[in-house]
C-alpha cells in the first residue's frame, strides 16, 4: 500500500496531470483535495486530449475511482458539463465520488471574483491578480467565514434556501445577483442529478488504506501558489502543498509514503506576480510557441522563463519531496544552451540560494544568477521510440547531465521524466533509493 502525493513544484501548469495519469495506473483511488474549476489538467489519450477541471484523473481508468475531495470548491453546473463531456466521448471509464464536505462555487462567487479583481486593478493596476475568474477566492473566503454552502446541502432544499439567504445578505454590494429563487431552484436540480455520486469520502479512503490499496492525491495549482507559502498576494486561495493535500482529503500525515514534485525543465507562470527567471526576449517566445504554453482553463498565454533552483529547493523542503518528475524536456531539445537559475542577487548585493524572500516585492527585485548547461538534441520521433523501447538508458547524455545537475542542486532524486504530451511519453528512472547520491550519481554518468 502506498499513499502518494503528486504536486506542482512551480507556479502551476507543470504537466502534473500527465504524471498523475501515469501514476494512476497503479492506484485504486485518485483524489483531488484542493482547488476547483480554476484547474486544467491536460491528458493526451490515444482518443485525443482531455482537459480535467474538477475531476481527478482516476475517472479515466477502469477499476479506479476519481474522488473530488473535501478540500475542493465545486462549481456544480460546470462539473455536470465535465462529466457529460467525458461520457459522450466514452472516456468516463472509472468511478466517480464527490465529497459531501466539498464547498460549492456559486455563480455569485464568479461575479464577485471579477468584481474583486477589477477593484484591485482600479486601486493600483499591478494589484490585480489575474485570477481565473472562476470564483475560487470568494468561495474559499465564504468557507472560512462560515457563510459557505457544501455539496451535502444541495439535496436539502430547506437548508439550501436558508444558507443562500444568509449568503445573499453578505453580498448586497454586488451588482446583478441572480434572483435567489431561481438560483435555489437550479441548485436543487443539479444537486439531485449529482446525488448518485455524493459520498462521505474520507472513511472510504481510510478503509482502502486498511485494505492495502494505493491512493494517489492529485495536487492542483502549485506550492508557489499556496495561500500562505506562495508569492502572496499573487496566489490562489487554497493550500496546494503536501500538508494541504492531506487536510483536503482527510488522510492523516502518518499514512503518507511519497511526495512527488512536478517541475518543467523550464518555468512558466500565468497571471500576475513575481517570476524572477521570466524571459521576455525571443527565447521566452520560443518556449511559449514550442511548449504550447497557453492556460488550459483560460486560454491565456503563459509567461515563460527558466528553471529556478532557488524556488525548487524551497518547494522541496516545504513539501518534503521524496522525488521529482521533470517534464517537457523535449521543448528544450535543440537549443544552444539551457540556463538554470542557481541563486539570486538582491538589490543590496547579497546572494540567496535556499529560498525566496517572504515579500513578493522583494522577490520581484531578485536578479537570477544562471549557470548555462549544454542542451540535448531535438526529441525527434526516432529518439522517442528508442526511449519507449529501451527506457531511461536511451535518454541523451546532456539531458542526463541536466537531470543530475537538478538532483544535485535540489537534493532530491529525479524519478520520472516527461518527454512529450502523450500518455506513454513518460519514463520512470527506477526507485529513487537505488539512485541516491553518492552511489547513485555514477548511474547518471554518460
Ligand atoms: P484563482 O485560483 O483563480 O483565484 O487565481 C489566482 C492565481 O492563481 C492567478 O494568478 C491564476 O492565474 C493562478 N492559477 C490558478 N489556478 C491555476 C492553475 O491551475 N495553473 C496555473 N495558475 C493557476
């Protein structure tokens, strides 16, 4: 039995959906424990690409249950569309369970999200967060304020009505609220349609652990967007850390075995906030074009830049990473060189290596210090076929040097490498314990 967490180790969009899907093959339950419709996990199946927003990738596999867990905020109308879309394509192959404790994102939260971000922007243009406008912040704020509505209440019309009336009383400042009767009616209807999936999910997971089954917690967003430990206020409103994944699923910390951090071989960020290694030159544009860097939920172009080991060391420490998955290495194939940020220089000339400053303003002023590594050849179809056939030994020597450099710099072994968008384009490098330094390093030598 293994309880594993797979989480984003940068600013989101690390292709963790693909790694989660790879690991889901050996899981009985895959659990989403935070976030909601702001999420977009792309998985490229033989039938074509699928983007999951509020469903865990377990729903795509026979014999696996995808759980939308207690720490999530669920937009029920969008969830229903997502389920219908998968059903119509014949891709809803696993089972689905929706936590009765998950909170509900209402259309008024979406209105409020837009209203709040405009308010920030009017106050100071740089204060706007560039949220996904999916109502996440307001829904989590109402949860913390004890005004929220949970999935359990959707099938109890009297309680639903009473909770909505109280919630509306807090929203008098918002224009264009939908009439309360209409919203209550629509929520009851969608609640009835979703009712067959609603469960108290934590005892189901506890029993699975007792039976020795594998559980995968599929993180959404990323540790650097964590409400407390990310680049506040340019963060999301949940806790996409390993600790947050446990809180959001009801699994106790003593059951946890592995924490896998997913990072691209470069870096991207969507929305506002500090991004020290952002490259606004033609090279950044190359990454965007070659990596297809557009938001899976909003379609916004992502800001692009280079791998940042200062941030990655911090994320590794904060989350207790036991291994790394490095994705999209194919995007850097054929470049002249691969810059990697190893430290920052502060405006007063100090060098920082082990973690970002607390203030987002200070982080924005940090100047990255790069080491330049040789790039590996282009990932043409023949190379991909060789890796598929022969496994990690077929990875180009310069790529293996890059991976060893990342391991050394972060102090965490690289266990998985993603080299393409397709489901089978991930290679496992073997169990990390056998590759730990110093003995493990030899295995990386070309
Ligand atoms: P919110 O989560 O919609 O409130 O957005 C807050 C910040 O997190 C914005 O900068 C978003 O662009 C960012 N964000 C939220 N979800 C994701 C995601 O799944 N990938 C990348 N960025 C995200």
